[in-house]
């Protein structure tokens, strides 16, 4: 099934904005196994070139390396439902049993994506994947087939995670480039709170970049399909912009637990045919739980602007009250207020550190991983306070991966 997506000519670049002070950081050596007297509030998984490091997180956010780390895996870790961990290789998907202490056990299943529909678009190397909220369904993107130097096919394959860890293929869906454009990829979607819809950003390329919302529907059988009922109403723009019309282009999307989306939008004006300038603002949208359509009551005047130069990651807290944004460089935290405008909270944290991965647990801990410094930062964040957890940052040598940080809450 295909979905034609159109957009406006866009060069993806971000304006350098002011940076605030960061919390003082004290480097610590890579953690070693130690006895714990209380049950962990979360297991934290970090992909490294030697395998997967697994950490117990306490109620204070302190991490302890689980004995046996680093655990061997094939491909790159992509997600865990608490019972099984899934990794993605160039062609194969692999599942591993999660042991009682959170450690990664032996492989229990593998499946070749090239044996099913969607493989005509390419392989899975370096592409996004995601689990739904239930952990029963896993989705992986395939792309890379080139014709005349351009990618022309993007597909999502759907799998059910069986009770024994085996992956059962359910079907595939295509995203093809619109007329005159070539499809490249879609970002790893975020799943709506009712588990019926998934939202990401669809990129095309035709000598310039285009972005639009990628919208998928997930029927009761778990297999993804294009959401043909989708419409979107974006925030109001400044009608008096000098230099020409103003457009918002989505960059990253995150769902809250109450039918809302946080969207990082590049606001741009065209001063001539193909010149673009603008900055990154954060908007809130409301999801129609029946159709999956989205709309925003925000305006260009009340949306906060990110202080991060190049945004690379955005994650919503379990409560839906906090939104973390990260990139090159830094980390910033905002208050998320449902349909109301997002509001600023922290200054720019870690202003000299590039942050690649973000994750939250269910007990107010935010985890931020930097591949370039090889450090994992842990913060305790509530709507009224932000503090760095004991022992943070933790040294993690040779961390990498498209989704190199996975947190599985235990509470």
C-alpha cells in the first residue's frame, strides 16, 4: 500500500540559540557489580561494541552493573518488553530471553526479514524500529533500494512477539515518494496512548529535504497500515513575517499518556526560491482518538524555542508532564501541559556534551547517553526540581546504536 506525501523545499539547519548553565558533573569510573538491598526500579540497557551493558537503577537513580555484562547480542539492540530483548541486524531480527536479574540470556529466536513482503525496499541496517505499549508487537523499517542514486522505497514490517519470544510476521506497508520526490526514511514513530496510531516524520529527497508527518494506523490484529483518515491542523504562524510565507516542518514527535503529541517544529521562511531560515519550536497537538487526526491550538507566539543547536532526540516522561529534548550539544527539559502550550523549565544542561539517546523510567529518572564522551547521565526530574543522581555520570565505553539506550521500568 502506498502513501503519497508532499511538502515544501527545506534545508534542515538550526539557528544557534543562547545556552544556560549546566549542573556540575563529576566523572566516575565505569561501575562495577555491588550488592543491592532493594529491588531495582528499572533495568537500564546500553548497547556497546562488546555487547549489552545492563544496570540496576535504585530509587535514587544510582546504577549498578549487572553481573555478566557485557552480554553478547547480534546486530543492534532495539527494544525490550521486559521478557525479551529484540535486536536488529542487516537482515535478521533476534530475540533474547531476559533473566530474573535483568541480564540478557541466550537467543531464543531469529527471523529473516528478507523472506517477507517489504524486503523489496531493502534491508533493516541502520533503520528505526519500535514496540507498541503492550510489548506484543514489534515494527521494523526497511529501505536502501537505489535507482539512479536515490532511495525510492520505504516499508514497515509488523511482527507479533509470541509468548516464547518467537516473532510472527503479520504484514508490511509501503511509504513511497510523491511525484518528483524520492523516499528516504521515516523516524521511529511514537505510539498514541490508545495504541491505535503511530506518528513519525517522513523524509523525502529531491535535491533538498522535505518533511511531513508519517501516520500509521494499527488495527486490532497489530499489523500497521497507512492512516488514510489522517489530517493535521498546525499552530498559527506569524502573518507579518518579513521575507515571505512561514511554514512549520515536523522534526520529531512524542506522545503523552492522554491523547496528545509533543512535536519539534522547524519554523521557516523562504526569503527567495530555495533559501530557508528559522528556528526550532515545540508545539502540542491533540489526537482525535477515532481518526488519528491531530490539531494544535498553539501559536507561533506561545511556543517555546529550544536552545539546542541540532536536536537529535526527544522523550516524554511516563507522567506526560515533562518533555526532554537533546542534541548537539546539550539537554533541555520542558513542562508538557497537554493541549496547552509547552512551557520552558530548565536552562540548557550539559552545554558542551552531545547527547545521542534519552529514556525515562516510571520513578522520575531521566537517562541521557553521550556516545562521544562515553558517559551515561542520570537525573531525578519532577515538575518542581531537577538534580543529578548519585554517581552520575557513569562511564560506558564504546556505546553506539540507533537505539543504544533502553530502559525497562520495574515499578
